[in-house]
C-alpha cells in the first residue's frame, strides 16, 4: 500500500513503496504484451494531464497508461487555456478538479508546484516533472528497466552523465537508485554538478573517462540548449568533445553495460547515433516500460484510503 | 489625556533604570519618572497612593496598575514596509501602524519601495500626511537613495531629509553600482543621515529564492549564496571607510556577514547593523515543504548562521533588531514558490520571538530593549527610545510572562504571511502609549 494519495517525488517514498511500484509494474507489463492491452481497473475515473511545459513522451505515456486502465483522459493544454488570461495556478487546478478529475498529472517549470496542488486538492496529484526538483516516474521507469536488464540494482555502478544541476531526472534517479542499493557516479563539467552534492558521499567525476571505468549502467542526460551562453560551458561542441558518449568512451565501461537516455536526445552532442541506435541502448524499452510503471502508480494511488 | 503608570518594573537603558517606579504622562509628554527604592518611596507607600488614586480616576486621567508588569520605552522598528502608496491591498499606513502598536512599537520607519517610490519630497509629504491623519504611531519615512530605486542617479536626499526622511535606502534592491554607492555615502554626510544597505550582489544571487546549499539542490529551488550578501556588505563597509559616511547594514543573515561587521567595528568604521527575528529563530529548513510564508530576502540560512547572528547580537556586533515587516496579500503567497513575493509579516511576533533570546540567556531584557528602541533611535538620531522626562510619551507596558499563540488570522496587519503560525510565544504588550495616546488589549 502507498501511504500518500499523491506521488510527489522519490524523496517522499519509502524503499518498500518503490519496490511495490516496480513489482506491480511488472504485472502491467505482461498485460501490455497481450493482444487486448486494456484492463477495466479504473473505469469511470477521470485523468487530467495538466502540462504547463512542453512534453511529448511523458504526456503521451501518461495518456496511454490512463487509457489502458480505462480512465477517461483529458489533455489540458496551457496555450489554449485561461492560464494565458492570467488565471492563477490554484484556480486552474481547482477548476480541473471541479470538472471531476480523479488523477491530476502535473508538469510545471516551478519546483514544488505538485506539493502546492496536493495540499489544496483531494484528487491524486502525480508529479510529471517539476522545475529542477524531481521527475519521479522517469526514475521509477529507469529503475524498472535496469532491474529487467540486469536482474538486480543492488551493487551496480551507475553513471549519470551531463547537466546534473538542472536535471530533475538525475535527482530522482539518484534518490531512487541509491535507495535500491546502487552506487551512483555523477559525471559532467564542474559548473553543472553542484559542489554541495559532494557532501552526500556521491562520487563526482569531471573527467568522463575516469568516471566510466567499470560502470554497469550509463544514464545520459539531455543537454538543454538554453543553457548555452549562460556560462555553464562555452559551446555545445566543447561539451560534446569532453562529455559526449562515443564508442571509445563506452568501451571503458563494463562489457555488458547498458546505455539509457530519458529523451529527447541531442544526437551528436551528449550521445552519438551509433550508440543510441546500437545494441547496448535500451532507450526505446525505457519508453515502453514507462507505460507499465505509470499504470502501476495510478492503480496503486487509486487504492489509497482518503 | 493624562496617564499614570504605577508600580511597574521600569527598564530604560537610556537612563540605566532597572527598578520599580511610576511614570506620569501629561499632554503627550513624559512629565515625570519616579523610581522607588533608595528610601524615597517604598513599595507599600506607592501601593497606598495607587489605591487612593484609583478612586480619583477621571476621564482625563487613566491609571494603569503596572504591578508585575514591565514598563519600557516604546519600541522602534527601523525597517518596515507599510506598502502605501501603491500596494494598499497588502497593507496601509493605518493597518501597518495599528499592527505596530499591537506589537509594542511606537515608531516605525517605512521603506521607500512603494508605488510611486518614495524618491522625492512629494511622496515623503504624502506618507507623513497620511500617517498624521490615519496612523496610530509615529511614522518616519526612509527615502530612496536613487531615483526610482534604479541605482543610477541620486535622489533628492536633502529635500527628502527636510520633509522628514530619517535615512536612505534602496531596500529590496541593492545599489549595484559602486560609484553611486560611494556618492551616496559622501553626499549623505551633508545631511547627517545614514545610508541603509540592502546587501546583495544581484549577479551572484542570480534570481535565487532560498539559501544556496544542499537544500536548494534537494528542493530544486534556485539558491542565493551567503557570499552574495557578504560581498556587498564588505563593499559597503570599505566604501564607508573610504568616504567617512555612515552605513547601516540591513537584515544581516549570515555568519560571514557578522564577522565582516565585527572586524569593521574593531577598525572603527562607521557601520551599524540590524537583523530580524526570523534570522535568529529559524533556518532554511522552514522552506522544506515549499512554504512560501518562509520565503524571504535575504533567505533563511543554516543553523551555523543562526548561531553566529545570536553571538553577534550578544557581543554588540549587531546593534538593532528590526522586523523587515513585509506584508503580502494571501493570493500573492498562495502560488508557485518561484513566483511568490519575498517577505514575512513581522510586527506582531517580533517582541515574542526576540524574548526567546532573553529566555535563552543571550541578551538581558535591558539589552533587548536597547536593540529594539534605544539603538535605532541613536542610529537615526531621533529623540526617542527613552523614558526621559520631557520626552515624547512613547511607552509600552508588557507582561513578560504572558504567553500567546501566534494566529495570523488574528493579526491586525493585512499581511498574514508568517512562518510562525501556531508558535507559543511569551511577552505580550498590554498597553502601548504612542505619543501620549493609549492603546490597550
């Protein structure tokens, strides 16, 4: 059983809850492999995708997950809504709830927005990415994928490479994979790995070659183009030269190391195409697993006593 | 109206009084202060006089039996935001001064970041006029250092000074240009007024909304490092030393800042400093649940900073406790953490929170009154913060043992934004006499 009506972040979950979500997701993954992929588990419930930031895969993944569970899905898109007329976030959320939403999937550029909504709504709030705080469903689907490929997570050497400072994916992954017993290495330029993180005992590497040695799993992060010109690194070319994943660099990791990416990728910058499309890449499996994990979360949240 | 306060424990650091006595107020002035003991008048005799005078109580003379209560000079808050003109939905001169009086204050100095900005004599005149019509305590405006608080051109400091401004600050915004700050510290000397520094290097704080550290990473909120405050404090101290001007450092929040000010004072620099109750009471931990009521600038810091601020108060490095009373409308705080405005509504909790320093043995009660009345008066060179006979009747009578639960819904201030909701505090004003006018609760 989950304790909270909401999924706000990995920080808020216990190890038992993480394991329950992953175990339940395995069952849903079996269903996704069947001819008839839909189950009636949440028929009559309503899911609203409330996305204040652009998203294709996460929003679509939630939509598919919600439909596979037989809920009605409404996509609330910001540019056509009254938000552009100046409606406050709380008013928008209360309106969506009043329309009958049981699940509100929220993505927002400001950290803490899911927490704010959770305090004011009785609907289940699911964080689909808030600012630079967390992206818990991505971390859970990554953990699910690693467990599926490696059979376990405990004891694995997992490298997360790129813009750690601004990445909610990296942070959720650190919390989730650490809780499951993996050892995390963060790799990237010093400007993008906050100094304060070293206090937590996580290994930090600024030299990619050193950081990749003996790694079981590589999680590549998307370099956000808008960071260019802000003084974090001089150019994407220089970034790619130092922290881009190439076959030579990948050869330093373990022979059976897998390569992950939350997408969307900048091919030729943080990852070259031959790796992204190669045999070590599990990037598309991450996408499929995302549906199973999100079904699991919605299913488990629906059982939480209010 | 005449007010006679009998048998109170009078604490007035300006005269070194810490004894039982009586205070007589007539025509808005302190007519006489009579200290018992030294054989002149015993407690029992005074009690008898009180009994007989209670019978004499007339509509013209109010008798306050202050036995068991403490009588102090009316508190002075040299850093408040009254929001008028321009932001009356947050606070007005009327509600802000009423909240002040409830908190034991009889004088407040209002920062210039109103709309329009108090950067010229007509706005100063408006504030003074409104305060005399609707305010319930003394309001001393602080003028902007630069026109529009833009940090580009000096405002008419001399003219505003004549209209009643007692200090100058671009509070809310630092003066980023070091040359302009130098000029302000030079020019202000002609009018003998302090320049108050909102110390923040905006390029380094870079839009930070909480303290920079592991917590800002954990919460995914943009951090403002302690160094952004310290760099500017150091700049303003050495500019004060260069020019001979007087600089007062507003809302000190970090350990490093305390050290910089302590060293500057040792060198003899003309620097004074204030902190606020939230900086010596709570840490950044208060924002852990994205509580916008704990979003304040400078941000709440760490345990080590809180400890250093307390030490700075104890050893005199920090001269003043001010509230930085920053009321906001509920709707403005009820939103995304990034978007919510900075500020805590502080007038009605300041004394209770500061009393905790006395309880913890960090300050004596008399030292607390120095920091909340006498020292602000000295820095601003106003004839207040004292119970001296002949002075303006600004007197507060407090019950130092009376406990109260902080309930923002009961605040008189329009700003209900406090991270101290539900706290049990001690030390409550029962009577505030502001300019001879009595308010009691």
